[in-house]
C-alpha cells in the first residue's frame, strides 16, 4: 500500500472521530449469523450511519439550506469529498464520472437544486441515498481495495473500517439497504430473515480477517464482498426502473422514483460502461428530462443481467416482486425473420421495438372512439419522445453538438418547426386546423404515430449510425443501426412501416421475390439493413449506401400511399361520397414524404400539399384529376436508380385511366374553384431546374454524403 493512500484513509476516519462513541476495539459483533471482532476502533465508521439517519429525518422537517449546513458540519461532506487515488474502484468511478468528486458533486447538486434537480421529492431522495449509499459505498470499496493490496496490521485496519461503514447502526447503512432489497427480491439467507447479500458480505469479511491474521491471501474474499455490494445496487436499480414503468402506465408523477433510482444506479453504472445500451438505463434516470416509454425495467434487466459484474449471479439478484407477469422480450441476439430474410439483432433495443406496442394501443383506442385517451398512451409509450426530438440524441447515443442530421434538418426546414409531427398529431386529436371530422382526425392520429413518428425514428437512427461509423465509433453505430431496425420491424404486429409496405405492395403489385404478400420494399430494406450491420461489424466507416437504400425504399412506400389517396378522393368526388377520411389519411401519408419531394421539386410538392389542404374542399377538374396530377409528380421524383415500373408499380384499378386525356389544370397546378394554401417548399427556386434529370432526395443525399466524408477524414 502506498503511504500517501494510508494517510488519506486515516484522515477519512478522523473526519468522523468526534462522535464520542465508545471504543469498539475487541468488541464482538454478531451480524448475519457470524461474529466479527474488530482489531481497531470502528466507532467513527459506524457513526457515519447515525449522521445519515439525522439527515434523513431532517428531510421531512428542515429546509434544504439547513440540511446542507448539517451535511457540512457533521463531517459527511468531507468524507464524500475524500479521494482514494490508486484504488481500483475509485479510479474506475472517477474515470466514468469525469471527476474525483463524483459523490459530493451529486449530493450538492441535489441540495442546491441544480443539474436537473428541480423537483423537491427527487432532491430529497437523491440527498438521502447519496449519503446513505454512494458515500458509504465509495469509502467501503476503497478500504476493501486497500486491504487487498496490504498486509498485517494495515490490512486488518482496512477490513475493520469496511465493516464499520457497511454495518453501521443497521438502520441507515448499506447493511440496512440490503435488508430492504432482500424483501423485494426474496433473497434471504438460511435463517429466512437476513439478506443473502449481508450473509455473503459478512461471511467473507470474517474469512478475510481470519486469513489476514494467518498471513493468507484474502483476494477471493474481498472480491466476494464487492460482489455482494454490487448485487444490492443491481437490485435497487432494477426496482426503480419498474417503478418508472408503473408511473408511466398509470399517469403518476415520476420525479421521486427517478431521483431515487438515479442515486442507486450511480453505485453500479460504471461497471456497465462497456455495454452501449447502459446509456438507456442512464437515460431513464436522467433527472433533466422525463423518462420515455414503458420499457425501462425490461431494458435495464437485459443490460444488467447480461453484463453482470464478475462474481454477481442472476440467482443472487433474484426476481423483483410484481414482475412475474412481465414478459421481457430478448432483443440482443434475437433472429427476426421477415420477407425471406433473417436479421440478427446484436443490441439491446427494447424501447424502440416496443414502440409498435404503443401504436397498437392507440389504434385500439381510436377503434373504440376514445381519442380523448390517446395522449396518455402516446406519452407513456415513448412515441411522443421520438416525435419531439431526435430519437438517438434522446437516448444519449451521441453528442448532438458533434453530429449533423441532414435528413432531419430537411424536415425541420420545410415545416419550419422541430415539432412538426407533434403539432399535427395534437391538431388531429383536438380536431382543429382542418382535422374537424371524426374520420379525418382518427386517420391523422393513427398515421401520425405509426408512420410519421416511426419513420422519423428510423431516419434519425440511420443517420446517427452513418455518422458514428464515419467517426470510428462502431459499437455505438451498431446500436443505432439495430435501433433503426427495431423501430422498422417492431414486434411484427402490423403497427410499423414494415406493415405499411406490405399493404402498399398489395395495392401496387410490388411484391418481393418471395411472392405475395411480401413487399419488394421490405425485401430491399432487409437486405440493406443486414449489409449495413455487417459493414459496421467489419469496421467500415462508410455505411451510407446501405442507409440510403433502406430509407429510400421506405420513402417510395409513402409516395405510393400519397397517390392512392388522391385516387380515392377522385372517386369520392365522382360518386358524391364523403371525402374527409381519405383526405385526412392521404395528408398524413404525404406528411411523411413531402419535404423530400420538395427538396427536389418544390412546385410539384406544393401542388400535392394543396390537394391535401384540409381547409379547402377538393374540386373535380376531371374524373381522374388528382390521380393523374399526383402520379406525374410522384413518379417523376423517384430515387435515383429505382425504376417506376419495378419499385413504384401501378395502382390497382387504374390501368385503364388515360391521363393524357385529362384536361389541364386551370392555373398553378391546383383545381379550379379553390385557392388552397400549401406549405412553402424548402427551396422554391428548385422548380425552375430540369426536373426530368432529377430524383427525390438528391439534395439530402449530397448533404449527407458531404458530412460523412468530412467525418471519415
């Protein structure tokens, strides 16, 4: 042991030496079925938990300022600030959190209400657990590490100090925490009352003390003590993820559970730093934002149980009470078979695959006429999170300040707001801004969540994967790529863009090589997703061609959908039928693809936006006016290299329509009798160029390519 480290640890003991507790040297303590007799006075270490209990009581009666003053005067803050350089666990935590003051910094943020701690209940829980758990565990691990590297009297001293801090007063110490978690996970020792983790810790601490006195090696016993501690906080972290799921499902306040869970998760998070998906758990506990979705527990279960620290077992952790009926689908390693292809998911992507479940729940509500209940599900299931922000940025897969997302930027520029999906969905729910019929509003909501939201998620993750691969961050790129696939495929429940492509293939005859009902678009997407994943695994820095293939093939699905509903409007007008449902549904589909068409053909996009203007009644210029105008515009804007006959096809029941026989529009590409207001195209001057040599998304392709090229340098 380094002399400087011994001085640090001795000073840490002195911090709490003014508690006037009787000398515990040679006093036998019967704990967890064993007897531990310290060779040194551990009264100061045991007294730490007394001060923690005092702080806990103050949280219900005193101001944060008064608690902060006690935290400083009691010696707890000095202990929290103590560094233990050279000890394995301290160095791991310091590197992970980017600071040697990772415990005191956390507690002070909660006391001061900074770093996202704005909710009083969250602050209280973070303060209590920061002192009760993080502070004590940091010191215990330092003593155990130092004991492992020492011998003789020094080794015994550190074992004793670890004992005093761990057991404490058995009310506000890690020992007491273990008892609480044993009750939640039904993990007791042979007596049925003592937590199995406490039994393990104490049995191995006693064994280490015995070995130390005889000059033996104590390493295996120290490792077992550490594993017992890790087990406690894996249990605690899982428990509060489950609470967040329940909060979301029942529309309850989440801040208290988020703050409490964060305090526990910080004790074990550094052990999971090599698992990319561990950021999903950190995101659940990020007090600067609301938790997204109802997959927190299942995600955390897979992250933690598949990457357990050495010495921690699934059996030791146990099963959390109340979760017996929870089915957590294994995503990492799952083989998803679609359209004759098998995609092996290599990442933990539960939150993104589960988005399709949220879509299904919303569709059920709409079918039951309960549109007023949609927002609760839309928010709880994580769909709203994807709609409102860049999905990958939300889940901390990358630093948003370091990555450009040109496809996403294109949509924001076109619609003039980052909330273009959210605004449309809320308008449809409220029946405003043209969504004023039951039929139209229902379609706007359903297609908004299934198509606009999920396509945005796919686009976000594909772009992020391209950027991360270009930068050489292949683990994160792989997770982003798998996340895009998860959003696309969902649970194969008919609630994703994959399912939309199947429907359009039936309308246009664009079937895969495997035949009906498989869609050619899905076959192309599946091959591109597999190829892109393989390229990432192989270390490629250029996966953009695969991302383009996947995204463009899905884009054609929405070109098809946009045309189909223009044809339906023609039919409604010809047969004097209500048109609002078809107009609303078509507008929702067009909303997914309009900016990409406009980036290449501003005038054409403006015309179709006018056709789908909900505030202007459609006017029949001719029997097939909308269809013919739409087909001319949409097929002209197919992606490069994608032949109309093969990839777009021919809409059913339109083969005998002679668009050359249709009268020309009266003016401006819009029907006579109407002057619809359409969104201004992103680049209106592009309408003057030779459109016959252009294709949809060419501007986006060039921008994405340029960015990726720079990043790969």
